[in-house]
C-alpha cells in the first residue's frame, strides 16, 4: 500500500532541520507497518506544499530532500507563487497525493511525527477518518498559548453540539484519511477552516470518524500563521451553514393521538 503524507508549509525554513531529524526517521519506520485492516505500507510518499513562503522554505526543502535516497520513501514538492492559505495548500497537496491512505500533518511537529503509526492504528475497517484529539479522554495539551486553546476548544465544542458529540476535536490538521473521502468530499475554505470543513462535510455524508487521543505541543520555531479574527468568523459562518443543513435534513413531524389521550409525535 502507498501511504501519502501531505505537509503544508508557509515560512517554515527554520523547521526544515526538525523535519530532517524527526520526521524522516518516522517516515522510514512506516515501511512495513500493518494497518488494522491488514494493509501493509510498502511505500511512503511525502508531499511538501510551499504556500508562497518568503523565507526560502522551498529552497530549503528541496536542498534537504530532493536528492535524499531513502529506501521506500519518495519526496514531492508543490509550490504556490503567492500565499493562498492553509486550505489552498491542503487542496494542492491532497490533489497531488496518490496514496490509498493520506496523512496530513503540520510541519512544525506540534503533533509528534513519531505518533503517525498510532494514528494509523485507529484506522480500523469501517473508519474513514482518524483525527488527533487533545480534547478526548486521554489527550493533553502542553505549553500551548491560551488564545489558541480557546479558539480550538471553543470551536470544537460548538461542532460537538451541531454534528456529533462523541467527537471531541474538530480543528486538528494531524489526520489520516481513506482515499475515498479525499476523492468524494469537497471543501471550499482557503484558510484554517479547511480541515474542519472537510471532516464535517464527510461526517454529514455518513463517513465514520475515530479519534486518536494525543498531546498537542507548542511550536519549537516560528509563530502560528493563524489569523485569529478571520478564523473565528470563518468557523462561525460555517457553523451557521451546518445548522441550516441539519435543519433541512430534520424529518417533519406530525402529532399522533395516543390511546391514553396524550399526544406524541412521529416523523412523516
């Protein structure tokens, strides 16, 4: 089985060394990994997407990995001329990926690269998406700024009410998808809403999501690229859209007179 790993990058030149020392060994260890359904990873394809970086990220990535000779691991490079946003970078990376299973991850290692096998171990038959979940029982947060936790946890709480209360985290990028989800489920956002939009759209279409409880860490280098107010507005707008979709899907009800004289209601 070919496993693709998509890594969006924007002004991440300082993290290329971390990718070399922490991510590459983790990718190598995936060769021969058996998924719960019996599929075995025989090849790993890494797709870097430089989203219009201005700090030399693309040059640093190609210098580090273009000529790397690692058995079973291949590197691909995609580039946006200008910065278009995380969602646009995800669409480019997912479109370029050829794997039967596709993992998406941050370039900064805020979810540890060595835990990719644990993420994949949750991709049991019948499960189409596995998402990292610091908010699920067993998950944790370490040294992450308060405003980021507020945004992520607050958004996830509203999605739990609107979509599925059994899923605790809706905002993580660290995920595994089956190919069918990527091929069939669209998402429109060019920004940080994109990963949430993709997963929620898949859930509303009937795909099953599992959570991998894990720890979310702070960045070692650089700063978060999230535009807070823009991201909040995007989530609120999408949540309103989800609410309207759920209301349209709700069955109509009509009163039924019971033998005891009381009324109950049933779907038409």
